[in-house]
């Protein structure tokens, strides 16, 4: 499902009280806020749904078969779903 399809479903959920164009703007702004917040190093928690965060993996160096190797420091985005959300999905109470 893409952003446009999500916008259509949201519009239907709110009985078309919000235009699809406004919903698309809100979704775009939400995505930008998520990016900016994670880049700053802060987490985002949506209670009862998920937590978005960044894991920092330090640079690694080593030797394999006589050749030196290294991997650069990485910032990896992660998602951790809440227990409540996992339980709902597992029981298919959608």
C-alpha cells in the first residue's frame, strides 16, 4: 500500500471530512518530522503502536586471510512495535 492509498483509507475513516489533499500534506509532514527527529538522535513513540529509533553501530576493523577490512560507523533506523499492537495483530482483531 502506498501513501496515496493510505490517504484514501484515512479519508474514508473520517467520513471524507478531511480532503485527500490535506491528508496527503499531513502524511508528508509526518514523514518529514520523523526524519528530522531521528536525525537529531531522538526517538518517536506512538503509544500503543510503535517506537522509531536509531541504533548506532560503531566502525569495525579486522583482518581476513591477511587482508585488512573495515566497515564505517552506521546509523540504522529501527522500529519496535508495542506489545498491545503485536497482540492485536497476532489475534487478528483488526
